C-alpha cells in the first residue's frame, strides 16, 4: 500500500479554511480563481463569506480593503506574484494607506511554479512588502506552522502576510526564533523552508543555527543573544527569496557590535531565464545544500 503524501502548505491552508471561518463571523475569504476548487467546502458551508472575484487581482485587493472598512476581517489568497506584485498599488493604498487590516496568504513562493515561467515567480515579494509600514510577515517552514500562524493572524485587526511554499522542512517548530544548534564560529539564521537544507549544510561545522518563521518583526533580541554567545560575531542569513531582504534588520540588531553579515537567497545579480524545476533554480542560486555549505565555509573563519 502506497503511503499518502503529506499535504503541502497550500493544501493545509485550504483544508483548514472551513473550520477557520467557523471561528469568527467577521472572517471573509476573498479569491481570484486560484485554489477555488480546493476551497469549495468552505464556499458551500459559508457561501456569503467566500467571494471569488475571478482573475482580477487589483479588484481582489480593493474588495478586501472595502470589506475591512466595514469591520470585516478579509483573508485574501492567490499566487504570490498575483497577490503582491501585480496589485501592489492596491496593497499600498486600499489596505496600508487606509490603515485597515487583512491577512494575505500567498502560494507559489519564489519559484515553486517554475513551469509557469516568470509570471508565476515572485522572489521579490517579501522585499516589496517590506517597503510598506505596519506589516507582519510570516514565512512558515512546515504546513502545521502555516496553519498555526494563520490561526494567530486572523484574530487581530492588523496587516499580515503569510507566504506559503511547496518546499517544507520535515517537522514543524514552535513560533519564535529558535536555537537548533550551538557553535562558536558564527551564527547561521535559516528562514522558513530553508532550515532542513541549512542543518544538512552545517553538519559537522562549529556554528550556531537559528530558525525563524517570522521575519517582520525579526526577533533581534534572540539573534543578538545567539551572536554574543558565539566567539565570532558573523552571521549568515539564508532566506528563500531575494538575497539580503532581511540584512538591514540583522545589522540593526547588532548595530553596536563589530560584525559581518553574508546574505544567501535568490540572486540579485541575474534572472534565471528558464523554466526548469524548483531544484534547478535552487542550484543556480546556490540554495541547495552544497551551495549553502560552500558559502558558509567561505565566509566564516575557522571552519
């Protein structure tokens, strides 16, 4: 008998929505066709609180803004490139400028849908969201983390972005910045689904490994504590999106300490103009295990 595959973060999200909508009558799910079939159970149970605007991403965010102005709590979902990049003006104006809250839940991450071409790739989504004040940004590393962070996000009235990916770690971890390994030669901070690769890449290396699924706000206190406990104030940041997106927050946490930071992520130097697989893109950007290990060993001294 063949074992059933574990659900992806996107599947965990769609499976959780019917019960999540039951928790609060303010919650309204707004879609632009993507995942509509998987969300039919939610739509059938709460037809008045699941709105599909069709392939109209600007309208998707404008509707969410209008719903939020009436006191409702919109959960807005589509692929990252269609949720953040295409309707960015509406994210900025209809939510941020009007100072209303929503929970944006993306899928596809940087290049999960590599076969869809560049239109379906969004390595710059977190960096783009970072230009707007007042957003909490979660990058879960496991489907269970995604559902937990979503449940926490819908309770408030603030603006939250939850970035889902097909790539995931083997096991979920609690919220907050966690120390997974202690070492002396520096600190490696893994974000979301990068953790398992970082753990493999640092095997046998004398480094501290930290993990976080929340990048805005970044827990600078925990990061600083880990750096102070090591002998070298050097940090390697491993993010599953545009390289260096969180570098300034690392630098801010360590601003009174002499330190060095190396950011690993999707390259800012080139665009991979091929379809390929997500693994092909990881290799090209040095985000596979050999690439991460080589970068860490080349940056940290004494390894």
